[in-house]
């Protein structure tokens, strides 16, 4: 499969687009749903990401190593999807309000049981406000700094920190609530 993609990219063969779309759609949908709970919006972001990728993928550079290509091409598509999601969030940001940094936030610790699966975490994250979820994803999952997040979302660095803190607090509350529900101790 990947040798076929590499050969098609080198030959600038547009027929490879469908194979790339089918192969990576699920992965990119997973990336997009970390930012949007509305699956239609997530789908729109994925499709927009593929449109952007297809415009430039024939110029994608790699060192010829098949394993390296797999990793870097997937990462490249993921980056496009994250940036497309952020563009969508920024476009909707006019409805969002900024928060001021505050120092009296207490961040407690919750031990996560091993039975908490990725889809459970996604369900909890879907309960977060859009901007909180975006900051959480960018910081905790994508590994960006607060300065980078502030720049990407055009928000103050202090707001990035506050949104992250509030996202973590809300996730803790939701996690505790979900444990009570599943244990039958409501």
C-alpha cells in the first residue's frame, strides 16, 4: 500500500487520492473528533483537510525509507487536520469569551482506573466547551506550549492556562460522576 502511495506521489498520479482518503479517513476522523463533538463538523474538518492535503501531497518529501514514510505522512496529515480544526475554532471564536488568569485554582488528583478506555475519555471530552477541549488537546495530546496555543488560537497565554485548568477540573468531575453511575452508587 505505502509503496503504491510513494510511487503515485512521485508520478503525480491523482488516482492515489481515493486510496489515501480511504486509508486515512478513520484516523483523521479520530483526530478531528477530539476537537468537535458534533460528528458532522468533525467530518467537515476531515474532508477540508483532505482537500488541503491533496493540493500539496505530490510535493511531500521523504527520505525513501518505507517505515519513515508511513510515520511522517500520517503525521503530516494529522497536522493538517489539527490546523484545519483550529481554523474552524478560530472562525467560531467570536462567540467565545476570554477568561482572566486566576491563582486560586486548586488542581486535585484523580487516579484513573485501567478500565477507562480511549472512547470513554472522548465521551468525557465531548462534554467540555469547544475552546476548553481544543486547549486540552493541543497541550496534553499534541504537546504544544501555552505560548504556541495562545498564538494558534489568538488568545492570551494566561487564558490558555486557565482553559486547560478548567478542562482538567471538568474532566475530573465528569470522571467521578461516571464512576458513580457505572458503580451504581448514584
